[in-house]
C-alpha cells in the first residue's frame, strides 16, 4: 500500500499540473491523497458536498438515478479534471450521484479551500471554468449520443473516453456496470461487445475488457467521441497556453510598474 501511494503525485492530474508553482503551493498542503475503491459513492443527490476530488488514477462516473431505479451516466471524470464543479459554481449540493467506476487514487481538497482559491481570480479560476465548459460539452454530447446513435457506437465512445483516462488498455468492469453507465439492458451490451470481439477490436472475459485495436475502435464509434476530445484539448491544452502567456504578461506588467 505504501508503494502505491508513493507512486502518486498531484501533477498526475492535468488541472493541478497546469497551475503555476505559486498558485499550486498556496493550497498544496491541504491536498489529501485518498484511495477510492470501485463502487464508492462520493456524492449523493441533495446531500451537502464537503470535498472536491482531483483524480490521478481513479475514474469517477456522474450518474443520474430515476425514481424507478433506472440510471445512466451523464459524464465521467478522470485525471483530466475535477469532481466538484458545484462547489466553485455556487452550489453545495447536486441532483446526481458520483460513484467510483475505476478504483484508484485522487487528491481531496476541502470545499472552503477550493472556494478561497477560486475567488482569488487567478489562473486556477480560469482553468476550472474552462474545465467546466468541457464537462458541459461531454454531458450534452452524451445526451445526443444516447438518443441518436447505435448501442455499439455508444459502447465504443464510452470505451475510448475511459481509455483516455486510464494507463492501461485493460478495463476492469462488467457488462452489467457498462449497461448501467449507458442506461441500457445488459443483454444489449453483451451483443455489442460480442460484435467488437468477433471483429478483433476487443477481447473480454468476466470483469475485464481489453482493447486490442484502438484505431478500429475509433473508426467504429460515432462523431461524439471526437467532439468531446477536441473540445477538451481546445479548452485545457490550447487554453492553458494562452493562460500561461496571460500570467507571464501580467507579471511583466507588474515588474515594469515597479521599476
């Protein structure tokens, strides 16, 4: 267990890694490394939120559960982002659940510290707002995909997004859990997975899906994966370069004003 903890560091999370040293160090002492086992509920509907989570190896699913008990995933959060958008957007509760889809680690931050840093209006505020827009894109694209595309395409999209957040091409997950994520019957997932396996794109056995050919997986999915991926890259990769330039320019302006 000690070895696993030592292999983690905050900069495995893209948001934390993007922050200037000064901003990161203003709250880094408050970051707490936590292990998140699969199936653990981090948020539940209408309960007050206490922490934000910056995943490094864990993957978290944002789930909405209907009164009938049926559920579907609205978005996923991995090392590209943060769980806890409601905390800095002004709300203390959420109408959906957040459950650990893939076991791993995350850095936990008290909501008061997160709000304090956000309200300073520095780079962290700009990064978090950019991520929020990317998350909204993922949610809206998931809704469109679930309505208009085949189950096989939905499964491919979900597998690709999960792969992007994982350090391996092996995903520890059952067909039943995937069905819950997509809001469909388990039998439908099994049929779609069987087609992909026969085509040599994936292999699976109980509790484990292995992606064998990512290129063919990408060619089989719908455009939704590309839209989400492109927007995430635009807002967090390209956007961070402009943020870094903005920060550098402001620093130079302050230096010039003092001289």
